[in-house]
């Protein structure tokens, strides 16, 4: 499948396609000019099929990639589920109303986008039929049959449940959101039962630890609000975005229980002018932190913090590959080792998907390009889209169809 430039189409679209279908073993072709190989894993049709067992929506969550497999949330006319897809087929990993071992009620709804924890385990949030929220772990090697029964053992288990006194002071959680996982280490946002304030927590080797929390009457802290945390699978360090009591935004990390800021409104912008004014949620991997930062005079970019300091990876001074324009806005991104995949646009709002690896910036595909003989309307990327030599992303086409694709390089 060779992406080729075409007339740019508007990518502002507030409606999901009404139906999608599972396709047979996908076709792959190599783009000769770039060495990129595109593969369609899931196809979504614009017209309803009438089949209650065919997927009808991907929702707003994004696909995660590990090896040859992507995992994603999906919905049919009959149920919702978490699905996995590879080169050959789409399969149900966890379905709603599936029984859960350990006394937990069956799952009724799914929450945040699923994420891989190694090649065979998937982490996701959900709500049981009795209203309990939970962080679940699913084993893809166990799967479920057509009736939702577990094959090969306990496919799904709750790691943490709400409405239980699981903290040291007999406090518990009302809900969970935005879990991050690497190498069995989990960080998440949880709202406390005692005063309904949000906190950031880690869950490592069965031990639950509070990193920090919103300031409350009985527990003053520096933070008025907290963003999505990320955890390093090698070190267990947690990074997150937060607003302080004056509602100034900053980025913080927790190292061996000690909290400290690493980028604030007083931090100078590398290769820029002045200091940062705002930040997006950071990601961390292999000892490096990647984040989107903004400054005055329309400054914006992706930045990396390592032991050697803070540096700019790409910013609004960076020339877009195969274009005379420079980047104007940065959106979602994913990190794997030294590689960073990201969505970014130019001053005209034209959105593209790019990969930066070893100081080489590559355009993957853009809005208005042609993929499988169809012009692209929009592109979407999740935090866990990049893995190894592959990248998973969603494409929405002008005709209303959409799909999940992967692109590989270096083969």
C-alpha cells in the first residue's frame, strides 16, 4: 500500500463510521521511496452491515502494539469488547458480561484504552455489573470462546477494585483512570473514598503506593490538579503533569519516593525563546522522559529529558520532510527506545504522522494522502502505538470508512 499525496481533505469529523468488518489475511506492500511497509489489520466500513456480531465502532480509544499484535476497544450491535488483531485475524480478547475469577462480578463496561504489559498480558480499566470500577489484567494466551467462557484458565483478573479498604489508612478508591504500565509496573490516577480527591499511585509487585495527591482540607499538598502519570519499567520512576496551588503547570517526577519538578514555567525552552508556558502529559521509557511543551510566540515542540539534560527533538523551527513548511502544532506521540512517533501539523492545519529515530525524521503518511486508493481525512495515534520496528495507528477516510493500520520499517 503506497501512500501518495493528493488534494488535502478536511479532517474535522465528529462522527464515527456506522460499521466495520473483519478482513481476511491482510495485504502488504512496500512503499518503494521510503522503505515503509503498510498493513491493514482492521477495516471499518461506512455502510451498516446489519450483522449484530460485526464491529460497529472503535470509540475514542487508540490501538496499542506489541510485536505482531494490536489490541483495541471495539463495539458491535450486541456487545462491547477488547479485541486483538494480527496479520491474520481479529479475535475477542475480553468481552463484556464475561465472568471474572476471584468473586468479582462480570464486566459491564470498559474504560481507558487497553495497554500491553509484555507480549501476552493486557491492562485495562472497566466497571463490573454491580458498579465496581477496577483495573483488570487479561492474558491473551487464554482468550474467550464465542459464549464468553474462559478457555485455558483464568483469562481476566482484577488487580485493584474500588470500594475496598486497600490503602494503609483503610481508605479506598471511588474510581480509576489513565493507567500506565511497563514491565509489570503500573501507575494510575485514583479518586479517594475519604475526600473524593484525586491521587497518583503506583502498583508494583502487588504493593500499592501513593505518589502524591490533590490538596485537601485534611491533607495539604502542592497540587491543585493532576494529569495522567507514566511509569518507567526499568526504574519504577513516575512522571506526571500537575497544576500547583497557583494553578501554574509543571512536570514532576517521583524518584525513590522523592518528588521534584523537572520542567516548569521557570524552565528555559531548549533552542527557543523564554520559558515554557504549558505542557502535555509526559511519557517515560528507558530512563528518558518525552513531553510536549509550549511557549510564547507560538512556540511548541517535543522535548527529551535525559541524565545529560533537556533537549529539543522537534519544534516549530523544524522543517517538515518533503515540504517547505515547518511544524506548527504537535499532538499525540508514542515512544519506544530512541524512536518517537508523533502527529503534527503545519500552519495550514495539515496533519501528518512522523517518526524520529536516530536523528532521522521520516514522514509516514498525512491527511490528504492516498492509502489503498482512498484519500485520508484524519489520523489518530495512541501512547502505545510504537513497538520495535512497527507503529500502529488509526486512519479515517473521506468516504467514512476507517481502519487500524501498522507500518514497519527496516525489514
